[in-house]
């Protein structure tokens, strides 16, 4: 979500006449779009702002803007700690960035604009994407859950769904521009549509999946993130029946202890979670499942952690994102200071958990060896330009060398036979190219004269 917001901020600045640059010495405007899910984001922001101060001293005309979740949360604090920042704007007013920069430039004063909520669902903004073939599409903003560890509702606001027709139209336009893979974004995609009308008339997430699946040219549909308590049979059925919806489900566990889940306000038990997981695997052939797990939530006992290890062992995830609990000011869990778990205990638990997750991941990845997978080409590997990096429908990273003389453009599709596996990537041999990358639509500006 934060990366897509960055694309949209870049998009509105480009539309306002600016050009992107990676060279700070050439930049007229530097925008830091922030996240505040974890504590190190705060440290990185103020460290970067400190580095930029010397540049600002040398080039007073350069403008610095800070946006995003940390700006929404800290608002005046950003200006207090870094008085050389020209503009501070929150998560609800991305489109205002060009106007705020102009205001600061004209007045010579710092400008802070933080809206508490969207007045209505924000209209679509132009996005400056890093790749041509893949795009994020926002389907809802905000969150109505009250997880004790999460600051998102405070900085993103209450849950608001986007109209299905507007989403489908955006996907159609993306397809016309050569995009063949989209990822639907929401804080809790499974609750999409609940606020769009009476229950019997409001669209469900399953309806949206089917509508987007019908868009010509879209070959892969992904989404993030679903909440386990809202995973419905209709969604599982749609995932199974829609050709473009990938066989990958990210289902955050957070903890395997019912006591901890209750204190987190997650709305499900470990048993209920495993039931939903089993239903998804039964309904969607060849499903890959990934998850999020927090280690060291306040009050987590050895027994609580053992319950998490048991659930992870039973679930056998393809991959797990494991996090040490990070207290975020303003959340319920941040106030549980007396129950904070000792760092050395958390470190030992994290080591055990990641070792188990890596064993399970290797098991899942090794099960792909010998299979011929459909892969979407991402481009040359970052470590070796002669090696292609691609991704399977299960979102597994694949590396292979194409035959000499065969060019595989990003966005094209091929078949590759898996030859070996590691816990987080696969090696393969090229079989054949199956589909070229879609051609981008060229827009010719019309001028009067």
C-alpha cells in the first residue's frame, strides 16, 4: 500500500510538470513517503532527514516533503524535529502534494496539511509505475478492525470500499496499457463491499474477483491482505473458478495461541484458523499459503509460543514473514509495558520459529522439482544479468538461463522445468516461450493550433 501511494505521489508530481530523478544533487523536490508499522521506520526517516539537511543548506531552493503514515501520526513532530522540511502531508491528501509544494515555495514557509478522513472515496490518481506489466489496484482504504498491535486504523482511517465499477474500469485501462498482472490492495480485502449498501445488495470480494477476472488481457490476479476471520466460502470458490486468480493465499496467523489471539483482538482461534486454511486448500488445487507471525507479543509465555510452533508445524507454510513485536505509540499493545517479553527470550524464539519456517518452505519448494511451471518474466536477475528472474502463479521466484538468442521481455510468459529448490527460490531450465509481453498503449498528446 505504501509503495502504491509512492507511485501515486510520483504520478501527480509528474502530471504537475516535474521529472523523476535518482540524483539528489539534481532534485528540486525530495519526497519521503513514510510507513509507521515498525519502529525502525521512524529511525530511518529522521536519519534521512538529517542527511538531507546539509544538502538543503547548500541548496536552499530544494524542497523536502514528508508524507504517508508517519506524517499522519506525528504531524507537528516532524516539523519540530526537522525544521528544514517544507511540506508535511498525510495519507488522506496525496493529491494535494503539488499544491502544498507551490504554497510553500510562494510563501517561503513550511506547510502542514493532515486530513483526518477522506470525505469520499478519493478519485483515482495517476501512478508512475516502475514496471510496465504489473500494477497495484486499490479496492479499499482504512480498516475497521481493532488489532491491539496495529496502528493502521489510526493513520489510514475507517474502512471505505471503492465502487466495483470504478475498480473494473481502472483494470481495463491498465490492461489497455499493457499490464497483465494486477494485485488488489486493501487492509482487509475479505471485507470488501460491506459498506457499499444493504447486505443483500452490496458486492462481496468474490464478486469483485469474478468481475476483474473477466477483463481481457489480465493473466494474473493477486490480492493482499485478507483477514482469516472474514475468509468466506464464496471467496474460496471464486479463487478456484477464476482463471486469472493465482493459487496463492496470504493468510496472516500472527499467533497460534488462543490466549494471545484474544489479547490481540484477532477475532478467531487457532482451531478456526486451521479450519479456514483447510477449506482453502481443499477448494483450491495446488494452493500456496504464506503468513505473518509476531514473536514476543506482550505477555507471550513459553506455552503460548509452543502453541504457535504447533500451528506452524501443522500449517506447513510456503513462506512466513516473521516479526519481533514492535510497540507503536497509540496502540493498546504499546501500553502493556509490564508484559513486554525480554529481548533475549524473543531472540531465542525467533530463531526457533524461522528455522521451522525454513524447513517447511524447503519442503514446499522441493515439491515443485520436476514440474513444468508457467512463469511471468520479471527481468534479469539482480545478481547475474545472464539469468532470468521470473515468478510462478504461486508467487515463487524462479531463476533460469534462456537459450542463446532467445529474448524474454519483462511481462512475457514462458514455461520452465524446475530443477532444484531452496527455501525461498527455485532453479529451472527453459522449456518454451508461451506469450510475448503486451504492447503498451501509446498516448499522443493533442495540441491546438
